[in-house]
């Protein structure tokens, strides 16, 4: 299935191509070294100094101005983007304390997912403890001095019961996750009419064509066989010895049965709710930026 990312007829957004957007940071130097950018880059992505200068630095400047005007939280839907913006925003004098939390920590533990019969739906809206997530964001937004969030392990593919992430009155909180812009009716009967986005001052959606995301997912799966999957403690260690052909078949099967339906049914419909959309091309570079007009 192919999903084109461009809102060609949507006049709610200003459409800025890569060149026009990059001019917003012509007079600002990148406060990150190549080594720092490499440490923030996700597996299989091609973020470099030029990409940070042309795309992410203008985003951080926009957010910094927004934060200066009003205390803010930022919802960002892609891990590398979230980490880069955290690093850039913390360099601005007015926002020295920037903390990042992912919504993975608010997934129900595997035992609870199995009890509910939805282990195969992990990552879908119903697999999250939305009430706990809303309570967490509400406390941070209200200015609580210390709020804790559950910690998720990608190695064990589960919540770590004795570990947590501590958030201590940040200037900016970046909340990164797939379903953070979902409307209340998609959040299930356990929550009120409030949505997570009710607490956001600014939200960013990282967009790409569905066929490109599938290709990136399969390539990442192939690479992980010799890294994370090879760890004997990994939940996915059974995939480490797969041949290339077997790995492609397994990864494609997971994508078609889980990731793509979740993307199409629950994630893509929230795209137009974002304040800013970063549209990536086939090589992971941002080609166009859409900024909401109001």
C-alpha cells in the first residue's frame, strides 16, 4: 500500500521546500559536533551536519521562540528527531533544561497485554495505559517538581518494574511516540474526553511514504540481527540466526500484520493535527516542511 505524504490541497499549512526552510537558520551556527550528531542518529538514518543545519536548527529556533512566548511541552513523533531537538533546544539560553520521555514506558506490561488477549496489538492505542500517560503529562504541565514515568526496555521488550524515568520541572518536555496526537475516541473507554494533545503547546509529525517506511523497517530488522538481536538476553534473539531471505520474510510479515495497519488506521489520520510536519524522502532526508498557519 502506498501513502503519499503531501497535503497538496490543504491550505491549513504553509508549504516550505527544503531550500526555503533552511534560510531560517542562515545566521545561526550548529551547536553540535559531527560526533554528537552521530551519537543521536537512529539506526539506518542519514542525519548529518548539513541536515541538522538546514532542517533541525530552524525547527529548534521556532520552538525556542514559541517556548519564550509561553511555557511549553513538545510532542515529537520520531526518535532521532526527538533526540536532536532535545540536544539543540538545550543549547538555547532560555531553555537549558530539556527532558525527553517516550510513550513506550506507558505500554501495558507484557503480562497484562497477554491477560487482555492483545499482545499481538502491542503498539496500537489500546495497548497503552492512557490514563497513566494523561496523568503523567498533566502533572508535568501543572509544574510538579518531580514526576516519574515507567521505563521500557527494548532489549527485554517489556516494562522494567523496578526502574523509572524522573522528570524534574523541565523548561521543555519532549514526549515522543506514535499515537500522541490521537483524538479521545481513539484512546479507549478508560480515559476521559481529554486527549494528550490538549496538553501540548506544539506538536511535530515526522512523515514519509508508507513504502519507504516499510523498506526502512525491513533494512533495520536485517541490521539488528548482528547487533541487538544477537544479545542472548534479547527478547528477539530467535531472529539472530535468520538468513537474509528468512529475515526479509519475517520482517515483511510483521510489517504487514502489525506495523502497517497501526500506521494506516491510527497514526496517519492524526497527521493533520500537528503544528509542524517534516516530510522525509526515500533517503531519510527532510524534503519539505509544512507549518500550520494558525
